[in-house]
């Protein structure tokens, strides 16, 4: 593997973002919608194996005390190699001094627990498609 990390959105293949998210069972929006979300984020990290995009993540951050991590995804054939950990570490370092929240895909909570994230007792959500998120296991 020849890993390359990028922290900007220039020349990103947004259709590949859609593909990676679909392959990992995550958000399924249009390429344009993902482009807007990443471009509006405080921090982005894209990972390539040579020229092939294999993963990414992003964060919203006020730069003072609060941040939220979203869309951390790594192609299944590259999972278990520490790439997701590097993505999260780079995001956390770039939003230094902030507390972080996130919601993990059901079944992926253990990944974040290994990175010292802890389950919240008071987390709440207002999703645009409440029923879909309930079916997917995100809400009660």
C-alpha cells in the first residue's frame, strides 16, 4: 500500500464517495450533496492507495470546544489496517481542544470505543427520515 492523505476537496471524485459510502452501508446521497457536505465541513481527510480513493472522514467544528465527526468510511477490503484510526486521529488533531460527538453505524461502535470514544447516555437525534433511521438501528 502507498497511502496518500489529503485534507482538501480539490479534484475529488464525488461519485467514488457515493460508492464507498454505499459499500460500507452508510449515507446514500447524490455526489453533489456529498460534495456540498464535505466542502462545508471544518476538516476533511481523504485517503488514497496511490491514486485510488479508499476512505475519508469529515468534521464540523467551532474551533473552540465542540466538534462532530461524520462519514468516516473505508472500503471493506482496506478495513482492519488502521486506516480508519488514522482518519479519526487526523480529524481530532485538527480540531484540537474540542470535545467530539458522533454516531456510529450500528455494529461499528467498538471501533470508536477502541479510540476512547464513550457511549452517551443522553444522546438525541432529529433525523429527516426518522422511520428509516429507526429501521437501520440508530434510534429507539
